[in-house]
C-alpha cells in the first residue's frame, strides 16, 4: 500500500459545519496541570445578545448562502455551565435546528441536565480528581445514561500523578464500568499543557500499561438506553494508489503522515474555532488568520472557498478531520458567486443620509454658519419628507481636527436637531478642552497613527463617567513597534484610572499576532477593552441596507464587500435622491464619485427650496467600480 495521501473527504451523513467554541475561561476548578488562562476568568463574559447575533450570522452565511443543514456547536471553556445564560443560549440554538456538544467537568446540578440534555449530540464528562466529587459525578452519569433520549456521555478521566488521586481516579472508573453502557478514556496528563507539552512520567511501568490498556474502551449492553445522534463525523482517506479507508486521525499522526502544506483545506467552511476572547478563526491552527470578533458582528467575514494550507504539520485530530485535497487533485468547489442585482434601503430604518466632510486646515472659518445651515437642512428634510428623527443620519468625516470650533458648533446642532449622528476623526491634532458634544454622538471613531495623536486621547476620558449612547472606537495604525510601545503606555495611564464601557481598540498592522499577548498583559482585568486584530475595514455607518441577488436571495452588509467585483456600468443609481455629500469646499453633491452632481453651495443655500434641489430622477451609472464606502450604500439596481 502506498501511504501517500491524496485526499480526505466526507463519507456519509456528516456535519456540514462544526463550530468549536470556548465560550469563556472561567472554571470552578483550578487543576494543577491546566494553564491559568483556561480557568482564571480573566476574560469578560460575552453578552447573550452578541452570542445570539453570532448564531444568526452563522445561519445567514452557512444555511441561507451555502445551503448547510447539519451544524454542530461544540462548547468548552473554562467550564461552560457556569455561564448563567448558557441554558437560554442552548435553547436558542435548539430553536434554530442546530445541535450542540459539550465538554464539562460535570459539577453542575443534575437539574441542569433535566432541562437541556436532549439538545446534545455528544457530552464529554471530564473527570479531574483534585476537585471532583465522585458521588456527584457518578450521579450525573447515571441520569444521562438512563435518559432514553440522551446520548451516552463519554468519560475522560485525567489520571493524576499523585498516588492518592490516582486511586481516586480508579475508584470513579470502577463505578462507571458498573453501568451496562459506557465509553471512557483514561488520559495521560501532559505537563506544560499549551506550551510545548510533554507526557508526564508516572515512574511506574504498571501505570503506563494501565494507560495503554484503557486509552479507549466502550461497552453497549443495554440497547434500550442507547441513543445515537442522527448525524456524526464520517470521513474517509484516499491514498494515491487508490486505497480508500475510514479516516483514523491518530493513525496518521502516529505515522507522521500529516504534512498537508499546499493542500486545499476546508477549514472555515466545514469548521470554525472561537477563542474564549471572542476571536474567530477557521480552526485551531492559525492558517488564514482571524475572521472577526463576536462583539463586531457586521465585520465578521466567513470564507467562501477552501484555503491553501501553509503549515508544515497538522497534529490536531479535529483539524485533520476536515476535507482537504492534495495539489492537482480534482474537487468540486462550492458555487459561492453572488450575482448582485440591487442595493435597497426599503427595509432600512434610515431613510436619508448626509455625509459631511471637514478639515480644519482647509476650512475657511465658516463652520459655525455651515453647521447652522446643516441644522436647517435636517429640519427641512424631516418636514418635507415626513421623516422621524431616527430616520436621518449625519456622518461627520473630520480629516484634521486642530481646533474645537467644529465640535462647539456640533454641540448647537445636536442640541437643536435630534437626528442620528456619527463622527470619524482621522487626524487628531489638538486637545479637546470642552468635549461635551462628543457624548451626543451615536458612534465615534478616532484614528491614531502616531505618538502625537495618542497624547490627546485624555480628552475623551470624561466619557467613562457619562451614559453615552454610542461606542467609542480608537483605530491605532501601528508604525514602528517601539513607537507603539510609547503610545501604549499613554493609553494605559488613562485606562487604569478610568472604566470605559462601550470601548474598542482596533490595531492596524500586518504582523499583529505576536503582539497579542503583549497587549493583553498590560490590561488584564482592568478594563472592558476588546482588541481587534486584524483591522476592521468597514465603518458601521448605521448601515442596514439589503443586498438582493439575481435569485432574489437577500443578504446583509457582508455581501457589500463583493461590490468591488461588480461592474456598475449601465446600473440605475439613486444618488442625490435620499442622500447628499457635502465636500470640504462646502459644496453639496449627490455623491462622492466622479459622476456626482453639484446641487448647491451650503454657504449660499436657500433652505426654502432645498427639497427642489434634490434629484428626482435616477442616473445611469458609467463607473466600473463603486469604491467610496459611503457611495457603496446608495440604492442602485441592475436591469436583467
């Protein structure tokens, strides 16, 4: 037999997608062989609504777009059952028709299982002698074993090196083996788990033999109490000589037949991995980097095609158990092309958008007059178009902020007109002495590209003591690492004395991974800051337009990332009908593209006739691309 692999693929009824999810790092045990960061609770709990939103995101992409039916969420921790919202979250997943799996220390009350045990396709009870109560562990096993619609749990007994605790492990094993049905594994403890782990030397040949003999054992003698899930993991391995066999991941690892470099791998399509910090990857390996963060749902980007493997070895069984194909091996790619025919705001809560560009270095000193005129425009629009205050949004794009005049003017506007307002500051070059207007924004985004910008961020410290309705986001563009270290120290000085709630930092840098631990080591539990790597490229401009495909499927804003691939020539564009763009020179345009139409000058505008200046007819687009991120969301359609 030629042991050279050709491909690994699904065989039979298999889960379409397996989501491995470490939902947090808090545990009621603190085992000596477990790394601190897996049980010390250093990561803040992710909110239930964000978790539900992520499930909806999974459904939108993998079910509605890719047509997947069988999706399994496998939960680990920490100890997942400590999360007070875990039961409600499981119920939400079950309502969606998805299945769940769980690895648990089984310390939770049996009442928990009485409510949710039927949701699981697998349950792994992990026994840890240092903290486990044998009587409770066996009682839990008995309930799950005897329930006619619950899977028989598998038991992993971590065989402790301490002689007395080893005996405690043997005692619980004897109790488990009294049941007619069981699946168990006596696990060889690893030292330095997670950091160059090595197997512990028990110093006894008898114990080593015991571990070999009990590496995996099962028995099913009472079929009346055996419940099998309808779907399982079924994969086959095909070798270059044509031999096909059931996939045995451990066999491949033992034979060191796990170098899949340059193969096409379906991680991210058949599998996702979610770290307890909320970061999403394709799998347990780092190939392909991060896909996004649970706290920033609109910017999660799920893959649509397999990825070329760059690793020199794959030693994780769950990563091996993913479809993958050697170079020059034919395989059927997923048809993921979205033929976009329309961008529409019919279902959007926003009915009119104003994009206002400002640069204090280019300003002619008329910002007070201009903001006053803008306030009049908004009032006029609300009346003439019969709009509610939350149906119109102004986005201020400030390229250089070197004085406070614009913010002071905005304060008058926001106190007089109660529409939705967002702010983006690209170049902060002044301290903000009177930052009160900032608390009125629905979203603030500040770019920090050098150490000079960092020193002004103390201006925003007041927001920690206010009930601001929006989010504050600092986008840190890394230059030299040494410079960033200095900037980081300034951030720390402020954060250690303040408690920010709705607060993010986004890190822009290609080589970001090695800095992750460095950053977290500074903050630990001091704040609720979440770090975003790699950069989140899309500004959430209170956007909720629908993207309609030629097959009438409806997509959210993630499909807009494909817009750069669309040729818009001959499309019908609705620029200047429900939006305006005010440029640095205070001229009002229908958009920001090359085909924009000059509607009026803000400084000389007659408010009474403003509605008449708005376009009533659509324009015929002559642009191949629509690259401006604000023009991207203007309603447009293609006639087939």
